[in-house]
C-alpha cells in the first residue's frame, strides 16, 4: 500500500505536521525513531511555550503532542529509517529490510547539539547543563554560570545570559575567539562577562545538580575548580541529515535548504524544524514550520 504521507522524525515539528495532516484525513505514517520526541526530551522545564503559564516538562509536552496526533489517526513506527530513495515516485523509505512507499514526505529529523563529550555532562543534562540559553537562561537568575564556545552564537548566548546571571564565565580552549569583531566587542564591553583562555572543561561537578566545573589550562596542564550553577554548551549543532546526503540540497553545514515555505529541491519532499532552521531553534518555531509543511504537502497532494 502506498501511503499518502510519511513523516520522518518526531519532535515538535514532526508531531505538529502529524496533527495537521491527520486532521486533513491524509492518514500520516510517522517513523518517529528510537529517540522519539527530539531535543525537548532532554529539557526539564519549558516556560516559553504559549499556553503553559506554569511551565511544563519537555518530555510531558512531547507526550501531549503525540497523544493529540494519535487522536486524529496518526500511526507510529518507533524505529529508525535506515535508507531513503527520493529519485522516483512513490518515494521509498526503508526501515531495515522493510520498505514503505509514499506520495509525499515530511522530514523533521531535527538537529543534535554538539556536546563536549563528558560523562557527567550527559548525566546532568537538564540539571544545570544545557545547550540553549534562550530556553533555559531564566532558570539561572542571580546565579553564576559558565559557557563553552567561541563563535558568534556562543557570544550571543553569553550576552543573553547576562540578563539573568550575576556572572557569565566564557571558557575557551584558545586565546582568541572565532566570533565576529562586533560580537567580540559587545562581549568584552559587558562587565558581567569574564573570559578564561586556553582552557578546557574536564569534568562537570555535582551530584543532583551542577555545582561547578573542573577546568584545565591546556598550556600549563594545571587543573582548578570553577564554582558555577550552570554550564551552557555552545559549540554548535549538527543537523540530522546523513540519510539525505546526495539526494536533497543542503548548505555547507548540512542543513536542508527549503524554499517557498518548506519545499526541498525534490517536489513532494518537505522539511521542517531544526533540520532546516539553524537560526531560531525553538519549540514554537519548529511547531510553526511543522504546520507549514503539513499545509504545503496537503496542497501538493490535492493537485496530484
């Protein structure tokens, strides 16, 4: 049986697309992946999504999204897509040896924040370790925090954090930043931001929540402890687009390129959420683009 629409990936973008396409009676099949729910599954409190005045836990929010999609008839496969073939229609999506075919595809595989690679970094994720200042900065009001990274986005996040934190310490492995001069100037001019150069984070300290960092000077080899309540990792994101290499147009960082809303270079294949958005990366913008992808797909299918 050829499906009307297959959604690859979940999270707020994919699940919103599922809600809209299922309400349009397109009977979507969502292949949500083993790690369903996207980056919100790593987030504890979500306070900036409209409609939740007291906040909501990230996994709880994704569960509500999923139940809503299911209510309207979305079917789910909780496995990973292993291969796709978009060279002809119907499009082919493989899950191991099993093949699914579809008239249209919505891709919402998201992006993964790059991590330093420390064991305690993962253990304390959502308990003081975070990869998103705009999502979590307000939880660190009147506290001291650290941020790792030296690019434009990390300086933007450091400046944003000064609205809440009493002190923001940028820990950088080199003696100069990669950020543009204007961003460097802004960061250097802010009295709340201090820099520790030529230094890496060796460990995240704390049992139930972050209490500090163990840092190491790469030139002297000397280690010391830095007392902070939060660690913001801002060393970039990797879009989850490996599956689509050679078939869909991507930018130099691997994000899917979309035009006229959510259309990719292949008619009938759409992309939404963090897999094509490296600017905003918020649950609300991902959900919005999921709605756009669903409407774009519905219109194309109506004329096919």
